[in-house]
C-alpha cells in the first residue's frame, strides 16, 4: 500500500513546534503537564511530526507552550502564536 492523497494531506512534515521544543529542551511530557486543557503525549508527538491537528488543538499546544516557558522562567520576546508553531 502506497501513501494515498489523504495520507499526504494529513502529514505536513516536521513542524516549527518540534524545533522550538528541541531548542528549549522541552519533552512532550512537559507540554502535557503544563497544559490546562486535556492533551495527550500522542497528540504532542503528532503535532511535532506534522499530523494535521484541529485549529482548537493547535491553539491548545500554543497555550501550553507559553505556560511551560513561563513556568521554566525562559525569556521569550512575545508569546508563541499558532502560526509560529505550525506551517498549516
């Protein structure tokens, strides 16, 4: 079985979120733990790898990342927004 068009549509490639988390040495668990809304490790992994997420879930990831940065006392110029983290 090859990759169908649906498969290509859902896989957007590694996302900026992945690079940001790697750069700041943040694991998937840290993001899940920081989130005030339900989030799974699997969802974070999918987000990083570029599996298509809903707009709501992308916002949830951004919110969690901003909370996590604050908790860890990391300096960022401004809060991350969805379009910083995702290319779609």
